[in-house]
C-alpha cells in the first residue's frame, strides 16, 4: 500500500458513538483478523501484557444488569435514569472487546510501559475495525476502575481494564471534529549553553 494511503487511513480514523453501532458485528473470522492486527504493538520485553474478553449476545445485557445493580449498591439514591444508563451501556454495539492489561509488577519493564502497550492495543483495534468497514469506540467509564466489576469480569489482581472497544456497523457517518494543530504542540529541545 502506498505511503499516502496508509497516512489517509490514519487520518480518517473516527470514533463512532457506541449507541450508533448496530448489527451486524464482525463474524468470528473477521474479529480474529482484527485482533491479529491489534496485537502488533510495541511490547518491550515481549511480555504480552494484555488479553481480551469478548462480550456479545446476551452477555451484554447480563453485564448491563450487573452494572445497574452495582450502581444501586454504590448509591441507593441514584436516579433511575443513571441506573438505566448503566444497564444499557453494553446493549448497542453487537461486540465489545475488553482489553485487559496484565501487569507484571517488579519486572525490569516498568508497569507504565506495560500499560502503554495495552493501550496501544486499544488504538490498533480501533484502526483494524475501521479498516474492515466497522465502526468502533474506545470507552472506559467508572466500571473500568471498579474492583467489584473487575471481579465480575474475572480479572486477576494484577489485571486492569484498559478499554471497552465497542464494535459494530455504524448507523451514521461519524462526523469529523476539530483536531489539534500538531505544530503548535511541538517544541525543540536544546541543551543549555
């Protein structure tokens, strides 16, 4: 693929809101192809500090019910609208790939680098989904940082949710948004004289 086509693919990346993602989702072979691209990230020490959880079908609604219950447990006075919002968080996109960081404490590769590798997987998965004609959105939310939810998802003590990647067919074309000027973010470092 010519260089300009690769850059155009990067420049065309858009997040499609999860509520705007519907059926069909990727079939198993297409999902496997996406994941094959997603794992091609920098990985200092070859630790593979990540894994995937696939949430789809009725499991999406079961997780939503558990999130709603957790919301109510955390705040018995939570408005019904907040509880229902959490119940529906995973009900739109047909497929959610949860990227889980598997951190190795005390390793010569700092945990932050391991976490950055897992984050890179999220971004690569977004790119792969779009390249294959799907829309996707990388979300976290409170549930990504909640120990009870981590237990529901079967995470080990050294694991963290890095992102819930919602994947499906876009119901609308994602609009472009204003992007920062990269030259305004660039400074030159010079050694002290």
